[in-house]
C-alpha cells in the first residue's frame, strides 16, 4: 500500500478503476459513467487534466500506440493499483463507521 494518506475524488477513483483494462479517453468516460450508475459524467477537459496528473504521479501510463492510431490508450500501474486499494480501504472504513454511528 501507499504511505500517502489522502482522499481521491470520485472521478479519479473511477478513472483508476476503469483502467484495470487498457482504454482510450472516450472508453474511460463511458466506463466511469457505467461504473457510477450514470452519476459521474466526465467532460473531456476534466478527464485529460486528471489523466495528466495521474501520469505525473505514476498511477497510470500511456501505452505505446501505432502511428496510424490517434487514440491514446492508458492503463493503471502497480502504484495506481496500490492507490486504488488504499482508497477502497478508506471508503470501507467510512461505511463501517457510518453503520456504527447511524445504524444499519
């Protein structure tokens, strides 16, 4: 797991989840919307800003593409998987504490 302790935005979390299989930008947008039940709809600017940030952090990487393809494909890295797992644990703790305090 990562030593960093922070909360991911919902959009970033869903982007990481969507990249467990390689996808291009439009595919990421579709998968994020599907995974969130239609709640999270990414605009292109938001998506590409997040992708650039996640690449700089080493959470995802761009796959080498053929010269004939204009679509860049991305995939999650091991560091990105650790980040997603840490966020899942954080979310589980939130739910557990909510169940204790609010009840089931």
